[in-house]
């Protein structure tokens, strides 16, 4: 009831005051009427500042209206109003200060204000200070975003002012952080900036580095003597590191402190331009095919005054020696740059450590991919001694199985759950068939097994091409595997890689369980160590070999599904992994699942390590890795985890 | 009698299993020696160590008048110094003729360039013929050795060993799978060979050892259990316990 | 044993006679020198096939006779091609550049010529500097020496490392494959100095030679035939003597050869290096006929195909390797070139371009399983060559020793 009374009172009040134009905002607007009406980016600044500085609550709405091109000027008296389209060609005007409708006017009586994008950006900045305290949480957040995007000195006071009253804890923390960052960049007091730098230097966020780095921007200068007032980062000695004499001289040339150098091209062009009767400066043209002859001819032209004189090394050295060269910080305050430098050094160390952690995570995930690809091989090659060049094609078959399953079952989560056993079944069957039909006849001839399985490999690859075409097929991961687990601005790992890591662990456990706890595992080990003895103990070596090979192939199929989730599924998928897989098994040590794990770990870390040293070039990384492995095998021919003694064979 | 080969205090273990345990052994220049022992006594490993196939964990292996240590040498270098080895299972190059097998074994340059430009001289061919006659394979010179009978392969291998003209012959179960006559022939060959060089025969067959009529070394669990004449060792209580008594 | 080499190996004479006859017939039928029945491109195909036969002979020497299944010989082949390609490309570009620059008003200095050649050759990889590996590219003689020296040295170093540490059997195969992959990946980089995946091109144009391609192709055919003949002769001479006896011994039982006092590693290294040089020579003759070389050619799969040819032809006999290489590579050209007729099955038409690889892979499995002697084995039916019953013992050294070990344990 009381409120209603107040509202009606206010309404009466506004009606009374509307014509009197006593309200502050319109007054300010009128003070700057000319510039506002002119809408020029160059001159509008004071007007916007005045509006924003008024601190009137209605200023926010006025600025928003202006930016939205809904502000109109009444031509009759030059007053500004918010306009909204009425009937026909009329507009309904509202007063900014009172919020009362002034009336409806024809568009001919009005002029619309159309701020250009530059002005709108300025208005946006001015608005931020209002939005910082806006009751709408979303508006406050977007204000913070816009400050972060385009930080400015003027935003610092309103930001500071808004912190105290901020009700939301999260936003308050963000505001405080942003306040510190802005302080670093824009506070007028050096001590406050240094203090802010010291406050922040425990973090490693990108925003902090973005705030600190501009403080350390340098520009290169040349002067007859070192100036006293400049904040000098480094004095450069021409001819030493960082600045060659030629570069130094070019700097002089750029400042018009020395004549430009004459390049070889200039000489040639100059000579060509001054050919007189087959000669240039007394030298026959035909003889101008050495630098010495050209220099002689050019010197003759220079003496004649036809061309500028050659700048010799000595000239350059002399010119350079007469000046000092230095890099100076753009930031004038020495205390600030020093603090920033120290803070950045500390941050760099911390970032370095975090990058190492990130690299290690990457390496672990690469290692688990290699482990997944190699684990089947560790069984067939490592345990059975059968070299299967078609292993990579089994991986490919697994990936294509996943693709086909996704065509039938559109739900990604369900399809992956179905695809894994399906891939195992398909490749298990293929492995068993291959073992029955080909490999069992070649157990005593490993080199021929290599060749026969290679034949199968090229046939399978071509078959895949014939069936699925040459273009890559998608195998899409379920939505919940999208995204990454972010620790901080440096360290993050995608969920899919975590899933692969977990899958690798599951396989390790599964393999250990099968090998150590099941009948098949027992028979497998028995047949591996002594097939004849195992045979006489009532174990059927043929059956065990078949199942073992099927198991290895089946795991390759599941690995294919996993790899297909992040790599493109093509017919070449397998051959991309086959050499690395063999390397993993060989480096790790044959005949031992831990060997495969160690090998995968080593190769994964090695590859990431080399990539880190030379990040631009993964090809080089692979090359060096293989070379390293070849050398490694010199020292541990039987791999990291080697069987010893007579069992290892010689 | 001067010592040709001296093995002293040699031990080797595989994955914790001690195959050879502080073994010492010596043999003179022209001596025939039989080494016997139960399965797993370390007979084959013993030969592996002498020929450089297995490196012992500790101990010394000293060769010849100049007392060269064999431990750092490769198998090929050891063979070139004059140690020949015959394997338990006959290992001849089955895809090559008897003549080629013998020519390959014949004492000559072993360097690859020398071998590349090697052309057999009349002397070499004569030596091969003589050896073939000695091992009873003169008729088979141009036959692929893979086509020979088991016993003939054994002889061919002994012939190859002799062609190397080694100063020490290590022979692993030469009589395995041979008929009585063939055994007799083999015994003769070995006894004949031992006149001019040292011969170590590893054998299971007591009858065969008796016929060799030489000093016997009994190995057990990687070390020497007893040494002496066959009669001496067969009356040794330890030997009876671990080997003969069963 | 005291008869002459040729008398002991009549097949060498037969082979050389057939090779000469083949060369003569092709020359007579060619466009360049004869009646023009055979197109120039087919002459080139035949010339290239002869080079492939030569590398197959090398492969047979190292695999069929010594038992080292090298999956790296195509790397040496490619390196040989690169070495000669560098000179061809440099010299040809130099001629073009000099010609273009002679039009300029001021005659070029030598360094300007070199810079211009550099920017011509390396423009595609965004560079114009000559990398160090091109230091000798201006000299035909030096570059010809490098054809043999570079692959030879690589084989020597790699082989020394591998054989010294007693890597044998499939391990060695995988290691050679890794070496090939490393080399190919290295060459794929733009900053390897050999134009990355662009490779070297325009190699079919001999600098300074004005003769047309139909003439040049015959020259290369002759050169390839000569190289194959000499290579075959060399290989046959090597395997016929005691050296051959030793390397076959190494193949069948490495340990036994060692106990005979032969330093197995040195022999393997000698064969590996020698065959690498042979492969390089074959490559140096092949790529001028192909016209282009890029790292793709050196991918591990090429070397595996080489093993396929030798296996299908019949390893352990030199003519088998030649037959295998010629047969499979020509057949492959026929099938993949789209010349083979499609087979309509009503519901599906078999296009051989798509199915040739399947056929090749399948037949390769069948040959390995049922005809380990390969095509060359057919000659045994005719000549009644008898094979010893090896009781299932394997040709390879590793398997041989494996069985040996089982027997002695």
C-alpha cells in the first residue's frame, strides 16, 4: 500500500518535473548535445565520460538505448528521448530521467542517433561500470568477460567500487582477481602495481601471463649515447649475439642516420642501367661475371657520380661504432618491469613444471595407445613366437566393426558397448581362421610366417578399401567422452585418452588373469615353454595355439575400436601402428606382458620427449625415435625385460 | 705333460640356477679324456663355456703355451685358436655336398676376403680326399650331406672337426644312434686323433667310455665329482651314489 | 672342383644368353632403334623391370643365400636413386638457369647461378639454400661414387650395429623395417634437404643430351641389362665358391659356422653391404627411367614386396629371383594399369585395379604354404634337381638353432 503510494507520488512528481527539465541526465546530455548529435568517434569521448561519471542510475538505460540505436532527438528543442515505434510513421518517446512517456511524434519531427561501431564500443565500456553492479548475475559475468577481453585503465575504479557490494562469492573472487590484473597494468601508483604483481605471482593462469607480458615489451633504439630516462632492458653490442653489424647498420639506415647499403641486386641493376657501348665504367660487360669485376665497375660509376657510393664493411663498422644500441621497455617504471620480470621467471618455472606434468600425461596416454595396439602382438609374437604382420589389419578390422555397428545402432554409448565384444568376436574368428589355415603349417618357419601373414595383410587392406572405400569413416565417441579434464591453464587431458588409459589397464589385468589364473593360461604357458611335453601331458597344443592366437587377435580388434575413436578409420589404420607395435614388443622384451608395458611406456615417453624438444616436426620425432630404438637394441638385444639363461635361446 | 687348457673356478648360473659351480678342469697336449655325468650335470654348459658360447660369471679359462684367456674371445676366434666342437646332434650343412662341408672346415684362412677369392689347391683337395677316406665317405664326396645316414653324418662331422686340425677336440656324445660297428669305427677315429691332440669326449654310454680306455672326469651338479681311470671312478662311493648306483 | 666357373654353373651362361637375346629383341622392336612395335613407355617399363631384377638378385643373395630377411633393401635402392637424381636435377636446372641468365644484360656470377639453381630446386619446400647433402651435386663422378658409398656406408653402420649384437631372424627383419621407415620419414621432411615429399623430378631428361626419349630409353635398357648381367655374374661367382658355401652355412646353421672359426658377423656384414651397393646401383638406373623419386618409394612396404618377388620366384637360386621380380612386377603393372579385362559376375564386376592386391596377397600365402621353392621350383621338375630330406629343418638360421636347442636340451 505504501509502495503504491510512493509509486503514484513519483508518477505525479515526474509529470510535474518533466516539462521543467530539472533532471540531471538530460542536462548533461544537453551540455554535450552537439557532440552527441555529431556522433564522431573522435569527439564523443567527453560526452560518454560525463554521462557515465554522473553515476545516475538512469544513465545505464540511456546508454543501452543509445547503443541499440533507439535514442532520438526531438528537433524542436534538441532534447533526447528513448524512442519506440508507434503507429504508422510515428515514434513513442520516453524520458530517460523519469521513465514517463512524453508522447508520440512523427518521424519527421525527430532525428535518430546512429552511433557507429567505434562509438558503440565506447558506450559498451562505459556501460560496464553499471553492469558490474547490475542485479542480473549474467550481466555482471558478461561485464567481467568484456573487461577481460579489452582491459582499460578507466575500468579500474568502477571495478574496485563494485567489489565491496558483490553478493555472489564466485563473481566476487573473479572481480578481485581481475582488479589485481588491472592494477598491474593500469594503476597510476608504481607501488600498487608492484604489490599487485607480487600478490599474483603464485598463479600461472594465462590471464596473468597476458597481463605481465605487455609490461616487458621492448623496443629497439639507437642513440648517440645512452639516455638517462629510458627504462633500458639491454644494451646491445653490434656483432655480438642478437644484433649483427649489418642489422645494426640497417637500424641506422631506418633512422636516416646512415646511407642505405647497396645490395648485390642494386649493383647489378645499376650496372645494367649504365651500359655504354658494351662497357660499364671501362669494364666490358662480358667480364662482369665476377663480384670483383662488378665492384670495380660500380666504383667507377660511383666516382663519376652516377650512382651512390658503395657502403663498405669499414663504413658500416664506423657508422655503427658511433652509436649505442639498446632495447628499452615501453613501460617507463623500472620497479614495475623488474617485478614483472621476476614474477614471470617464477611463473615460467611453474609453467615449465606443469608442462612437464602435461607432457607426462600425454606420454602416458600415447603409451597406453601403443600398449593397446601391442598387447595382442605381445601374445601372438611374444608368447607364441608367431610374427603376425596382419596384426595391424586386425586392429583395422576392429575399427571397421565399430563403424558398422554404429551404422546399425545410432546411439553412440550403446553402439560402443556393443562394438567392443563384436570387434573381439570378429577378429577372434579371423585370428582363429588364420591360425588354422596358414600359421599352424609354418610354426617352424618364422620368416615364412612373416611373409605369409604379410600376404594376408595386403589382401585384407585392399579388401577393406574395396568394401569401405578409401575415404575415412567416422567412429564417433559417445558425448560423455567429449571434453577434457582440465587441471589448470597448462595441464589438461581429454576424457577419451583417460578412457583409453583405463582400457589399457583393464586389458593388462585381464591378460594377467587369463595367464595366471585360468586353465587356458596355464596350458598356454605350458605349450609355449615345451609343446612336446605339454602334448604328452594331455594338452592339445593345436587347440591351445589356436585359442591363444584368437585371443591376441581379438584384443587387437578391441584396440581397433579404441583407436578408431580418436583416429580416422581408414584401411591404412593398421599399418600406421604395426611398426610401433613390433617396436614396443621388441624393445620391451619378448615373452612377457610386462615387457610390452615397459616397451610401450618407453616408446610413448620417448616420442613425446623428442616431440617436446622439436615440437614443429613429428616426422623428425618418429625418425629419431626409431634410430634411438635401433641403438637401444644394441645394448639390450633382448629388450628391457629379458628372459635369461638357456630358456632365452641363442 | 704340459697343460693345453686349464679351466679354474668357473661358475655360471641361469636365472638363479647354478649350472656350473666352481668347476676346475685341465687337459694336456695329447690326451684323451672322457667326461661323464648324469643329465643336468653341466656337461653341455661346460663345453659352451670353453667354446665361448656362454660367458661364465666367474673363473678363468686359460689356453695354450702363451696362457691366453678365452673369456673375452668370440666363438670364431676361439675356434681359430684350435678348439673344435662336435655337437650332440649331427650338425652338418645338409644342403651342401660332403666335399663342400669338408672344404669349409679345412684349416685355411677364415677372413671373408680370403674366402671370397679362395680357390682350392691340389693339396687342399688331396687333404679332403684323405679325410673322406678316413671317415669312410670317399664314395659320397659329391653327395649332398643331407642325404647321408645318421651315422655317416656323425662321421662327416668328425671329419670336419679333423679338417680344422684343432689342438683340442670337444666331442659331444659321438656314438649316439650308431650301430656297434660304427661305434667301433668312431672309437678308432677318436683314439687315433688323441695321439696328436687333446680330445674331450662327453658320453653317457659306459661301454663306449670303457673302450676309449682313458682318464675319466665325472661331473655332478656343475662341479667335478671324481677324476681318474674308469675303474677308479666307478669304485668311488660318491659316483656310485649319484650316478652309477641307480 | 677344379673345373672352370662357367662350366660348373651352366645356368649362368644360359641366363646371360637369354638376357642378351631379350635386349636385342627389345632393341629391334623399339621405336628408337628398330621397327617401333614396342612403345617407348613399355621399353622404359622393361628397363625398369631389369633394374628390379637386379635388386631381386641382391635380395636373393642376402635372404635366399645368407638367410637375412632384410626389409630394408628398397631403402638402399631409393638412396641410390636419390644420389644420381641429385646430379641429374642439379645439372639440368643449371643448364636451364644458365640459358635463362644469358639473356640478362649483365652476365651472372657463379654464385648467382648457384643461388638461382637453389631457388629453382628448393622453391617447392620454401627454401633456396643448398643443403649440405648437395655439396657434390655438381660433379657427376663424385655423385656416381656416392651412389655406392652412401647406401654402402649406411648398410655398413646399420649392419655392424645389428649383427654385432646378434640380432637375428624376425628381430632383424623388424629392425631393418624400422630403419627403412626411419629413413623414409626423414626424407619426408622438408628440411631433410631432398625436397621432402616432392622428391626429385624430371630425372628422365639427361642434361646435355639432345636425343629423344625413345633413344634414351634404349640406352637405359642396355645399361640396365648390362648391370643385371654383371650383377648376376658377380652374385653367381660369389655363391659358387667357398664364400657361398660359408654364407649358405650361416643361413642353415649360424652357430656351427661360428664353431668352424668363421666370424659370422663379418660375413653377414660383407653380404649385407655388398647387396646394399647392388641395390643402390639398381636404383640409380631405375629412377632416371621412372623420371621421379620420392620418399614414398622407400616405404617399408616396397621392401616387403621385394621379399614377395623373391619368394614367388624361388629363393636360394639366382634365376628364381630374377623370374620372380620380372613376373610379379610386370604382372602387377598389367593388372594395376587397367589393362587386365574386368570379370563381370552379374551381381558384381571384378575390377582388377581393385582386386589385384587381394589376388597377390592370396597367391603369396599359397606360394609360401604349398610351393616354398617358388616358380624356380618348376625347373627342378625338369632338371630333376633333388633336395635332401631335411626332416623339416628350416632354411633360416634362427629356426635352425631353435630346433637344435630343443634337441640338445
